[in-house]
């Protein structure tokens, strides 16, 4: 029991740190994206905002377990957490698809953004660490929602990496379409993780 309580507290602290970072990432990413006219950076910022929602839901679920809530209540919170995580990821995939297609149709070109590239580099370095930690803690607590939230972080890492690749390709080769095409490729990762989490929240498993 003591070990489980320690794991829950570690999970809560991890989620607080993750959610705080996402708030910072949201402000920087969205601001940089709007200034540069980059759908990748805007999607990156919005993904961070959605992960704030998902992280807050996880904190709510973990705090219930920390206060000794009944198993049935924890299970209900677990499913709601999975449903929220899945819904926000699916919503993001729809947004990225629509804006990317619009940008391709209208030949929108993204400008360079040093601020955006800097936050993307930081995320590429940090997100894998958070993913591994959440997956380890989630498995130890038998919390699929916590494991899935870790996958949100790896999706963020994919997105940050795509931002960097898109910026480099656009700068070196002046490919106006690179930003939007890279964003559409990213949709696959976002949607697949979102659907899996959404199904888990509905109580449907493979």
C-alpha cells in the first residue's frame, strides 16, 4: 500500500510538471505559429492546450486514488480520463487536416520562427522522458489512461520533430507546401492514438 501511495504521488507530480510545461508550450507555440503563419506551429500550440485538458483530467483521476476513493469510482474516473484524452486528440487531428488542406489549396507559406524552432527542440528532448515515465508509472498503477497520456507526449515529440523538419526543408529548398504536407503526415499519429484512447474510454478493447 505504501509503495502504491508513493507511485500515485509520483504520478501526480509528473502530471503537474507535464501540464505546467504544456501551458508554457501552448503560449510559445501558438504565438510563434500566428506570427509565422505556420499551421504546424499553431497545431503544436493547440496540441499543448489540449494536453493541458488531458493532464488536468489525469490529475483529477489520480487524486481520487490518492484520497482512497472506491475502486468503482477510480475505474469510472479512469474511463473518463481515457475518453477525454482520445477526444482531444481526435479533435486536433480534424483541425490539422482542415487547415492543412486549406493552406495547400491557397498556397499559404509559413515564415521562419526562431522562437518556434527553439520550443520544438526543447520538446523533442523532454517529451520522450515524460512518455517513458508516464508509461512506467501507468503500468505499475494499472492505469491505461496514464499510459495513454504518455502517448500524448510522444505525439507532441513527433509534432515537434515535424516542426523542425518542416522548417529546415522550407528554408533549404523553399518548398512552400512542406509545412502543410508534414502536418498531414502527423495526423496519422494523432488520430490513431486518439481513436485507441477514445475506444478505451468507451470500454471497447481489441
